[in-house]
């Protein structure tokens, strides 16, 4: 018999390397899905892991295998600390995304470290994880995976927009969920602001003091990725190969780089959220705190932009990976072919028992 109530911990580590997001959540099903977020926390990466994770794309497969084992052990420690600190008991599962090391779906390759079977044994909990691999094997992009949660948990919004390492968007078109990556966000902004000794540009204050370099802006807006039709997804590889070299070629002051990149992001996002008139746009992810960027999006789009409470801004992705795990436990569809381009809808992920 299928349960209609689930108690899980959702775990997410994103490309912006802010840290590991953990959320304790209960899901309820009575014909419609509802959720209750109980406790949540982001545990920042120590410098050692931040440096290691930032260089994964240049590692050999042998090196990645060793890092995967080490990271799985580290992740287990982080999750166990969260569970013990908040006195969490009687879990149905820990549902973890892991951390993306490689994402080249055109080569049928995607690798998220931290999804090894021993994670369940180290935690002594049922673990649902490794959500992307099956979709890529089925011809999909393996991303984005959050839209099933947008459809079933946040259907009152016309668009769900997440501003993390990358901007990704989710919406309904002709009764199909469509979702895709739009452009890099924090993965580029944070890269440059770190050169000034900061982890991020607080509120976009530094960007707001810069000037737009129109030539750079044109070059960024001309990137081939933007001419492609969905489904499509971005990875660190494209940023390092096609975006950072273009920006670095201009040899600009950091404040001018940030200002130009913010305008680029706002232009790309606006082009995706204006096809529906008077639309409501839910914005989550760390970029929702970049008030200058949000102001530019508001100004260029003239849409109804909604920034929810802090807990949802910061933990929506971890929440939905918890939800993906619940759907997997029920053997229900958690990956949509209309989103990823796979040849069928499917229930993705692996279940490991302690």
C-alpha cells in the first residue's frame, strides 16, 4: 500500500559552491500534493572542498573516482550532523542530489559525486539519489529536474525561476511542462567578485557602481547557446570554455564586469518571461537576494515578480529533490520528457537501503 505522508531530508549542492543545503520536510497527498518545511540549514564548504569541487571538470576519471568516495564520506558526515543537531527521527528517506562533477549529455555523460551505495550504510537511512543518470541514458539532458515539483507543488505561478549557479525556468505551455537553463548567474558573478575578496556581491552593490561595456554585452548575448531551442542545459564546462574567456579578453575592472554580466542576465531572463501577459514569476535561489539584478529584471520585464519567504528562496531545490525522492519511492514519474528531451517520462533515481 502506498503511503500518503512522507518524512524526508532533501539535500542539494549546487554549482555556485555556496554549501550543502539540507531541509527536513513532510509531504502530504490527498489528491493534491502539499508540503511542510520543518528545519533547514546550509552548511558552507570548507576551503579544501570548495577548491576541490571548483576543479572537478579538469580531473581524470581515476581522480574523480577517488574524490567521489571521499565526498560521499564527507556528505554522510554533514547529513548525519544535521539529523542529530535537529533531533530528526523516523525518516522515510534521505533524498540527495550529490554534486555535479561532469555534465555532457550530448556525450551521454553526467556524473554527480556523493551518490555511492555506502551513503545509506554510513547514515543508516534509506537513501534516494543519483537522479540524473537514467534520464541521460534515455536520451535526455538530465536537467533540469526541479520542474516536476514546480508543476505539482507550485502550480499557482506562471513561471518558476531559480537563480543559482545558473538561471533555469519552468512553465506550462499547451498543457506540457517546459523547462530549461537560461544563462549563467552566480557561477560567473561569484567567480569575479572573489577576485575582490568577497564570496558574493551583497545585494548587487558592487555591480550597481559599474558601467556596462556594450561590446562585451553584445558578445555575451550572441553566444550560440541562446539560439538553441529547449530542451537545453548548461554546465561549468561551457562557462569555462565559452564565457569566461570572452569576459577576460576585455580586461575590465571587476565592477564593470559585474554590471555588464548583470545586464546580460536580466536581458536573457526577460526574454523568457514575457511571452505570457501579466504573468506571476516565482523567483528563488541565491540570486533572489541580488536586489540590483531583481530590479533590472523588474524594469525590463514589467511582470509580477514574487520573492517568497527566505526558507523557500534558499531551500526550494533541496525541497524538490526531497520530493523527487518521494515520487521515486512511490515509483511515480519524477522526470518529464517534455523538460529533458528523454524519449519517455520516467521515475528516475536509485534507492539504497542501509
